């Protein structure tokens, strides 16, 4: 039983939307998409700095998207079979390690492999955060809660390009 459902069951009135779990999953989703948008807008330049052409940058983008799409059904199966925590942790670890790999192993072929791993991480993270959000939002306020959850993606799209252009980033 979710926190909000418990509050209603105890006779506390309207179900509580803003629970600790909802706030945390919104923050996680914000971080996931900020990571994604920042790397999406800067990766072609990174590939070119390693000596790759625009065509190679395009192939990397295609590989990222292809892997991200192909892995989703498997992630969905995991989520349907109760492996939500492991799927979320796996996605967050991959999303966190991929940018570090770009920094510490600046080799074109490795960057392409890491980019594909980044796509797997995005699939895990994206699918899992949405599933967890749908689990923790109380049913009477579900649409409202999912609207707030979706705003994390919009906010990431707004702030990530600005973060990429800051002088303190390499």
C-alpha cells in the first residue's frame, strides 16, 4: 500500500500526492534526462574532437537510438516481473558511468561502445522511473501526479543546454 493510500485509509481525508517517493523519483528523472540532453547536444562535437567525421557522429547517434529501442522490451519484461529496483539501479549506474567513460577513455572506437552502453542506461532509467512513478502516485490524483512527473523531462530540456554552455564544464 502506498503512502498516500495509507493516509486515506487512516481517515486523513484527500489522498496525499506529494510523498517522499514521488519527489525522489521526479528528482531522479530530472537527473536522468539532464544527463541525456546534455550528452545528446554535445556528443557530435566530442566525436569530431576525437577525429571522427559528421558521418561517424551520425552513426553514433543511430547506434545510441537503436540500442535504446531494442533493449526496451527486455526492460519492460524485467519491470513486469518485479525487478524494478535492480533495473533502476542498473540504469542509473550506466547513466552515471557513461559520461565518465567519455572523459577517461578518449578513443573514438571506445566512445562509440560507451555511447551504446549509454543508450542501454537510458532505456533502463527512463522505463523504470516512469513505472516507479506510476506505482507511487495515488490513483485518485494519478493524472495530476504524472503531469508533475512529466514536467521533470521538460525542465531537463530547458536547463541542460544552459548547463552545457557554462564555462566550468570541460
